[in-house]
């Protein structure tokens, strides 16, 4: 079901629907998509010294936070992050900001 969650995420942002994601590394998926060998794309193996943390070391919070910063949830423009329920509701209540976010998402989708 992990693919279904990310599929819906990309659909929403590509339609310009303001999308809110918890701003915490604990939100990252910790199973299923990072199994060794699942996404083999080249014969070349990236040396582990290239990154300060291994991508599947989910037990270490610093490692999880490092890779969280590179996820689409963090990297794509106009995806709104919230740190608490209060932040989420404040973002949902600001109609002007929602329209602004929708416009930013549409521009990002077209570029």
C-alpha cells in the first residue's frame, strides 16, 4: 500500500491541491520501499563513503533526518509542512494562503 500513498501525493500536487505533510523525519516510510536490490538501476554500486548515513538505517534518527531532507515531501516546491495540529489547522483556515499554494503548485507542475 506504500505505492498508493505516494501515488495520491503526486496526483494531488500535480492538480494544484494544497498538500500538507508532517514536518518530521519520523514520517518517512521505514519499510517496503528500501529493501536491498529492489531498485537496481545500474551495475555500478555507489560507495557507502559517498553519504554520511546508509539509506536503510532507520533506527538512527540522524540518518532518518538526513534522508528525510531529500524526500519529495521536503524537496518539491509548495508542499506545505506542519509541525503540530495547530499549524495544520492554521494552514487550512487561511484561504488566501491556500489559493497561493495552489498557484505555486500549478506553476511548478508546468515548469
